[in-house]
C-alpha cells in the first residue's frame, strides 16, 4: 500500500496523508497509476464530446491531465529542451535544468507536444478509454525503464529515484506496462509499444551523449514524449495496417 500511495503522490497532485515508500520502490505501481489516469481521461472524453465535439473534448482532456499531474512531465520537457541545445557545456546545461524559468525552445516544445497529442486524440481509431489507458500506462513504464538502464546525474529527485529502483521493481513495472498495452488490442498494443520504445531508446542515447546520464527532468520528458508518440502511432493505425 505504501508503494501505491507513493506512486500516486509522485505522479499526481492528489493529496496523500499517509506515509509512503521511496520513489524507486513506488515505481512498481507507476504503470497502474498511469492506467488510472488514462481511464479517467477516457471517461472524461466520452462524457463531454457529445456536447462540445471531439476536437474540443480532446483539448479539454489534455488540460484535465495537466491539472491532475501538476504539469510534472511538461515541466521536465520544457527544462530539457531549453538546456540540451548544442554547443553548451554540461555545467551550463545542469545550471539551466535547475532554473525554473522557461525559454523559447521549451515553450515551443510544449506547444508542439500539446498539438500532436490533441490531434492524435481526435483521431484515435478504437475505444478511447482503452487506448488512453494503454498509452499512459506504457509511458509511465518507459520512465521507469529509462531510470533503470541509465546513469543518474546530479543529486535531485532523478538520482534518488534511480538509487532506490531495483532491477526486480523495474522489470515488474515494465511488464505491467506491456500488459496494459494489450488491453487495447494486439495491433494497437504493438504500435503503442513501438512508439514508446523508439522514443525511450533515442532519448536515452541523447541524454547520455549530452549530459552523461539522466536526471528527473529527463525522466519527465521521456514520459511525456513517449506518451505523445504512443498516441501518434496508434492514431495512425490505418497507415500501418
């Protein structure tokens, strides 16, 4: 129970009054919390689209998710894009990652990610509840996978998360993310897993080359970008099959 509460506390803004497990141990339930967020988002989408239409409903779903998660992953993406531009030393990038202000590149990255997720949601080919459950569960599993295989840098939340994360916890979390993916059907599951895997692998190499590892912002960016590509791939299902 402490691990589940820890996952809820870390991934959402929901108040948790009880004592929780360390973040690395709570990672066991990250895909489950992601699946719950996807289920809530899917139900919200189905409820409001009959009144406002699919396009506006999809945009309101993204706003709902940002409010429920506190914009945690959006913040990570903006910081990473601002910091990891070319021709900067690792010391300069680390200083920018600690800066709470957002720059032009970070703002543009958020605009593009919101736009892609918005249009992908509108074009989901199957049951939006199942597909959102799958995408959000897999993206949280991708966060765990990256923390497991990467070197932590710095001394913030990302380092603490990686330090407490065991191989067994990571393997179970990734396996549960894969299991949630197949709730949407095998075709959608393969697309969702492919999108998340490609992003996680590419970002892991980029972070390693630029920073020498990952921190909390990198993990948040991976979660959001893998979610985006998972939604994009599944929305383009008819292009593949």
